[in-house]
């Protein structure tokens, strides 16, 4: 039995997909500390479980409800992730995907809303997208259930992979900060140092709290301060680390999306 977590931005079709992927058995409760519903369903293979996570745009939470997702990564155990994407909003959706790939768990991507993308004239080369991300991407129509069987087989099967690629290079200051944190942690955490460091530099309070189980808070803050200073020297101006990280991700996403999509020749996106 494997635990597979379903994750994606709000309104990408998570609930529709959850309903299509899971059978009759379903357990519903609340996530601890918040009034957000926690749903766990059994895949139609009768073996593996699908855990429905709240919709988020990023792992760096803006609210306590969103913190459920970061806490899930930090505290619960799961084997794989199923990341649902809105094909008509790839640039926005991939910010979360990059953070999931940084986490290093095996990821399968379900590409939903392809009908909406198509209506706007956006064509996506799924093979190219999959190659760029380094994980399997499968088209799905979450609302009708089309493609769900194939997606379930990919997500629960042997073939699911973690991306071997470093998709975003965050610049010298941040990259050195990642190494610095790694030296201090010295193999004491089960989570990937790169992911922890980037979340910390972005200001994720849950990750900071988690790190205080290994390091004094002052030491953690001194690493963040030194990265901030190094970043300012590098860029010649004051820049918040979260903004630098967001921009680096946007740059990487732009390359991935422009290589894998074609938009209408006149460049206009018709309103659907
Ligand atoms: P969630 O907020 O991520 O749980 O998304 P929902 O499953 O509630 O879906 C949000 C809306 O998108 C609903 O109105 C769905 O019917 C619709 N939806 C889901 N999948 C598709 C799809 O593939 N195409 C289109 N056009 N709409 C979809
Ligand atoms: K919704
Ligand atoms: Mg939902």
C-alpha cells in the first residue's frame, strides 16, 4: 500500500480528479489545527491511497489553512505525489510544481483543462513538457474521467520518478546558502536540504520552526542574513530573497513553457 498525495493550485480540478480516481471507500476528517477537510480515498486498484491536499499556489503558506500542505510535507509520510496542473495556466501552476520537484519525491503530473487551453489556441507538447520537468506528464479530463485510468496507472505504478534535474539555479548567494545550511544540518534531517533551504530563504515559517529542532534559531537567522547580504552584494541593490527566488522560478518556467507550447500566431489569446 502506498500513500499518494494529490496536490495542485486551487480550481485545477483536484476534487473532480479525486472523485474519478478513487472508489467507494473514503475517509473524511479534518487536518489537525484547522477546519480544512481531509479526504483519503482508495484508488480503484484497491491498494493505494490518495490523500487530497488543500489547493495552494506555493508551499510557502499565506494562511494557516495553507500551512496544512507544508506541515504534511514536513511531518507525514507519503511515497509519491500526484500534481494536477491547469493546462491553460501553466506559467502560474508550475511555481508549485518546481517546489515539488525540489522536494525530490516521485511525481506524476496530470495535465487537466486541456480543453480550456485548446479553446484559447494554446497547444502543449506533452512529451516536451515531460522531458523538461523530468517526470511523467499525462493528459486528463478530470471532469469527465477521460484519461484517469492511464493517469492512475502512472501514479501508482513502478514508473513514477523523481526529477533528477536541478531545474532552477538560484544564483551564487542562494546556492552557497543552501550548501551552508547543509553543512550545519550535517545529514540530520530526512528532508532534502535544498528544498528546506529554499523554503527557509523564501520565508516559510513552518520550515523555519522545523529547522529549530536541529539548530538554534539565532544560527538559522544568521544563515538567512548572510545570504541576504551576499545577494545584495551580488545584485547591487536591496532585494528580498523571496522575490529573487520567485523571479528565478519564473525565468525557468518561461523557458519550459515557451519550449513546450505554441500560442496563436497573432499572439492574441481569445477570451473563452
Ligand atoms: P478544485 O478546486 O481543484 O478541487 O477543482 P474542482 O474539481 O472543484 O474543479 C473546478 C472547476 O473546474 C469545476 O467547475 C469543474 O467542473 C471544472 N473542471 C474540472 N476538470 C475540468 C476539465 O478538464 N475541463 C474543464 N473545462 N473544466 C473542468
Ligand atoms: K473549487
Ligand atoms: Mg476541491
